[in-house]
C-alpha cells in the first residue's frame, strides 16, 4: 500500500483525503482483480494529463494520494504525458514506496514532442526490468534507382512522440511493453497523419514479434492512440497488423467524458505463455473523487478563473469549467485502462514433461 503518514487527519483537507481514499479503495477492490503473488499480472495504461504542469494551477496535494492509490493496484503501468520536469513523478513514487521504480524516456524534441516523456512504473516485488529498453524510430524508405538498380534510402517523417519499448519479467513470463502517445492532429475521427502513425508503429512492432532474435515473442502495445471510435481506421489499423484487443476493451470509452476510445491495450503474444484472463476494463475514479457534487469544495482553489473568463466576462457555466477543465488537470482527462494476465503455467509445464518427446508442446514456457 502507498505511504499515507503525512496526511494530517486534524485538518479539514486531511479528513477529506482520508474519506475519499477509503471510498476509492472500496471501488478499486470491487473492480480490479487482486494482485496474486505468482499467478497473475495486472497491466495498465494511463495518460495523466500534463503530469505535471501549472496550466490550471499546480496539482493539489490530495491528487497525488489518489493517483498513487489507483496505480498501486496495478503491477506495471505505462504513463503518458509525463513532463520534462520529473518532480511530480518523483513525488508520486515517494508515496508509492521504495518497491516501486520507473523507467522514463527523454523528451522528444520539437513542438510536437510537447516536452513530454513516456514512462513505465512497476512494482518490483512482482515485475523485474529485463534489460531491454529502446525508443522506436521508423526505418528509411527503400527504393531502387531506375537507372543504376542500386537501393536508395530516403528519410521518412518520424513519429511526433517517439514510442518507448522495454522488456520485463514476471513469474514464468517475459514480455515487451511498447507505449505510445499518438499524434492528435486535427479534430477528425480519421485524421490521415494519425492513421499513418498508428499503421507504422503497429506494423513495425508486429514484425519484431516474428524475429527469432527479438528479446521476447510477447508484445503488448498500449497507450494513448487518440482513437475516436472502434469503427474508425485508426482502430482497425492496430488489428490489421495482427494485434488482439481484449473483447472487454473493444467498446469501452476511456476519456473522462466517456465518449472517446483514446486509449488501448493490444496484444501480439505466443500461445500458452501470455494468457489474457478475460478480465479487463477502465477505472472511473470520478465516481468517488473530484465528483460533480464536490464542485463547491474546490471553488476557492480554482481561483478567479472559476468566476471570470479569459476576456474578463462573468463565467456563466462554472460547472463546465470545473468538470471539463480544472479537475482534469488535477487528475486527468483520461481514465486508466487495465487488463489481467495469467503468468503461472506450472501445471501445463509439468503435464507437458510427461508427454513423449515427439509430442512435446513447444509453446509451453519454461520457468
């Protein structure tokens, strides 16, 4: 469990934090599978909005406790929108405790990189870093010179934010996680640049799982794809590359307003070694923290912007400001998405050893 010794229960704020944490813990217990030492693995992805920037004022202290409590229920989580300054991430890790570690990218240079990092946070009691780490770049385009027949290598436009892939080990299983924050582009369901980014990264990563020299044959592609709907080409591009999205996640909106399918967890794995249990979902923390009914509690923290617009006129819809903007810069405009994996294949391994050598199932892993 996270460390809560610094919460002052003698203050109004401290009492509120404790009350909300208790409610949050009940909801998490009811919705997220229990972390079992040897048999399961809970993988998650969460775009934590501009973690951390003062766009709508600094995050208040209680946010870090709520975020830590949520993350503590997962074994490993990919986090998008970690800012260049790592103070928020370090503060979160301090609350989670010494058994939690993180691996983080450098920022992608340029305006489209938006001073963002990609990160993996993991519980070292359950998950071990396997040694593989790398940012994915697109290979040059190859073409033949029509006159000489020689291969010409032409540069390609790289991804707006470089995807990050790392190798991990848990129980019997080794696996690679590749996290992305795909270009948003225009406010259109099938922005062509967004489609191209998803196609490129999905196809490149799919090829890696077929390479016998790759670190692992089990790959999970997860993150913020900025997908509007499962009917869009942005979504089907993942499936066309050979990835599988759990049924439970296929029609599950992941943004705070529950009307977009931005986030995804997709699998391309070896049979018998990385089994999706069928338990997966999103976690809507706004049902217990920063609820719509809590608006008046935070009115003073929202400052003058809660009452007055940027052009100096009276803000008529204060609730919209609280619900859509301010609280999403405290928690996020995305909800964490998760999936449970079975990692204990001891029975299958032992049964397989009883089979005659010629019928041995090579898909069953070894410890």
